[in-house]
């Protein structure tokens, strides 16, 4: 092998990790194959609550049209049903919300650089006459290393920003949420949400994965 050939081979070997990384970052993350018995435990913190709490979410039914889950609060004191699309977009949320049409803040296959919009009306029967129009712009920013109680993950960061207009009272706000999604976990490992009114943060929420068991 000539000196020039050895230099070319060395350059190729040095470039391979970067090339492989680029291909991996560019790969689309498919929709999760959710199965009955898949479960996740999270801790959640909210601006409206004095201390963090834990909850578990478990799949009790799944097909190519809908997913049913049961969320159990810390200590098993309360169970709440929820219905989702197979892409983890809520149809009827654990908080009692009803989305019309579906909320689409995750769209599979997820790929870095993808963007889309999602608009829907949200009703919260548990909060009386609450009705609001949510208009989201969503983008997949790329991979990030993230550490949560369940461990260290390489996650796709999905950022959504929304204009929110109340339909039951004259009020408007903006919102921002971030999902860190990991394919092998079949769900987000971290989630944050913030709502602002007149540039002042009026509410925030954070969830982090503590444990998961998937098939």
C-alpha cells in the first residue's frame, strides 16, 4: 500500500464515526408498537402543587386505531382512564379533556428537521364551560443527551409553540412544550409545559421518567 493510499484509508476511518452518526441522526423514528402491559412511571412537578408526585401509566388495550391506558396516582389512591391515538396524541385526556379534532403534537415517523401544525378545540368538562382553541406549530429539533431518574438517554427533542384563544371567556395566552422522545422506551422520557399571559408565565409543568417496562 502506498503512502497516499494509507493516508486516504486513515481519513476514511476517521470520518466513519461522523458519517454513521449523521445517518443515525437522519433516521426516522417509527410509531411505537404499544402492547398491553407496557408501563411507565413518572414524577411530575406543577406550579399549582406544593410538592412533586409520582404516577404510573399502563396500556390496557392497543390496536392500530386507539390506545387505552390507566393512570394510577402515587399510592394507588386514584385511577384515571384515557384514550389516545397510536401516536400518543390524546383523544380524551387523563385530566378529563376532550380534543376536537385530535391533538397532533407527535407525528410519526419522527425525523430531525420535520415541522407541522396542529389545531383543535379543547373542552374541560371538569372545569365547567372551559373551551379554547389551540393552534400549534411543532418542530423536531434533533437529538439530545438527557438524564432523568430512569437513566441517561439519547432523545429526539420535539418543541411545540401555541397560540391559545379562549372561546368561553375573552382571554388569550401562548404556550410552549417540549417532548424528549426515545424509540426504545416507546414514550417521552421528559416533558415540560409552560403557559404565558402578557409575557408572564402563569403555569408550568414538568414530567420525568423514573421506570419503564415495555415488550
